[in-house]
């Protein structure tokens, strides 16, 4: 990200009605956009997106600032001044397409007992690298969930390059904690 600048709106037709809150609560696209409006940062759900024949991709979002009323608008995607997060775990990342030996393992049903106790949360997030697709990718460790027998799950938001967006996109993942596949970037954190 080079710098934050106010989001630029696109002159595209907006649907007549704001979608029902149940549709936006779980993000129909699975994407959360962080943008800058009127000097403030705002996170919002991406309701839809489309490529424009003569310009950048446009994203349909709901804005609640600077006006006090909620409204929908299309904003232009700029990978240098906005950030995206896929919060839905079922959305695959490009590097996850081919699992390789030595890659981090996404926690499955066999790790559910790790979520019974309170997690160890990290704020600010701890800088980590996660091995996915045979390569190390930067990310942020948000929490550890410790289970019996020394097993644990790490909630990590790795950043993967996504060709469709031509940018690094964050993904929300729950990995089986393994120092061979998740490592701290700062030795003081380990």
C-alpha cells in the first residue's frame, strides 16, 4: 500500500434497494474492503464487483460516511490505496490450488477441541510467514487456540498474490500450529 487516499466513485447504476441486512452480514462475495472516505478509514462488505471495459474494476459497497445515511455506491479498485480481505474460509487463494508437502494444514473437524477455551489474542497482530503452495507468504497472527495434548490452531491472515485482482489480498485462515509451516518474522516473538 503506497498511501491512503479517498475512494473514487464510479458512475455506474446502483440497485434500487440496499440489500437485506442478512445478505450483507455474511458478505455475498466474501470480501471486506478497507477504503478511505472523507479523511477516515472504513471497512465495508463488497456486495458485487465487475470489470469495466475502459478502466479498473468497480466494487459495489455500502458507505455510511461521510453522510449519516447508508447508501450504496460503486468505487474503483486501486490495489495501491485499498485493501481486501476474504473473510470466508471457503474462498480458495491462488497459492492454495496445489497443496505441497511441507505446506501449512488448514484445521479440520479433528481440531475442534482447540476452540473450547479462551484464545490467546494478539494485538497488534504478530508478523508471521506461512508456507503455502511451496512458498513462504507474509501474514498476521491474530490468535492461538490451545487444545489438549499441546495441539493448537493459529488464526492467521496471510497475504497471497491474486492474479484476478493484480494485488496482494488477505485471507482469514485457521491453520494447525506447526513451527515448520508457520514462523515468526521477528525472533523476539518466537
